[in-house]
């Protein structure tokens, strides 16, 4: 067989390092609990609703205006993109093994939904509690894409996170050091 024919049959580009399944979920799933509290995730740096977040994830960066724009997208029926979550595995005494349930992508969107349903900001002058039951139901039943994986290798998850959130460029060490030492997430705003 000639090299040209062999090259046409072989796949020469990198294979995915992690597999995802795709589907959809309602926004209500983002705001409801999962039956566990933060004590089940002692390794998590912080929680965002029901999702534990590892220390290497950036903080919340959306402004109130950006949050409101996302809520407008919900009510306008726009495509909301998707979130990415990891599966879970329970260890001893009801404690989840590290990296269980983490939200790999979609932190800003998930936070906007949670904060809106907690009356943290208005949309079109209306807070969540000002909406009637029909308006709330329409909001909560809105679908968002979800990609799920099952991987507990922190280095692989970090690589995926960096690729998704920093255009494939691993953020430089000084920025990470700034975050780790001072909690200064503003260094990522220029990314």
C-alpha cells in the first residue's frame, strides 16, 4: 500500500482525551439540590449551588448586566449553550471522591440562574418573587444542553477546563500564583 493511501485511511489528528455524552436538562435541575451538602465534598474549594468547584477553577466574573443578559436569553428562547459536568462516585461515609459532580463548564450561566431564582438581581425590573407561577415555570422548564463525563483524573479535567475556558492556552504560572495566594481572579479578565 502506498503512503498516500495509508495516510487517507489513518487518523492522524489527536484523539479526544475525555469522552462526553450529550443531552439536555431543565434549568430547574441547576437550582435544585442533589441530596448532598458541602460536607460530602471536603476537597472542593467552594460550592455553586449543588456543584462542587475545585481550587483551579476561576471565580465568578460576570457582572449583573451579563447575568441579566443571560436571563433575557432564557426568556427570549435563545440557545443557552451547554454546561459540562462530571459524574460522581461515593467514597467512605457519604463523602464523594475528589472531582465528583464538578461543573467543568457553565459556571457563569449556572450562577446567573441560581442568583436570579434567589432574588439577587432583577430582570426587566422584576425579581424572581415578582414573577407569577406561569413565568417561573416557563423559566424553570427551559432546556439547556448538558455534556456529561466520567473522569476522576484531576490533571485530565484541568486540561479540559483550561482548553474550554482559556482558548486552549494554559494560563501562565504567575496568574495562577496570583489566584492561589491572593484569590485575585481579576487577572483572568484580560484573557
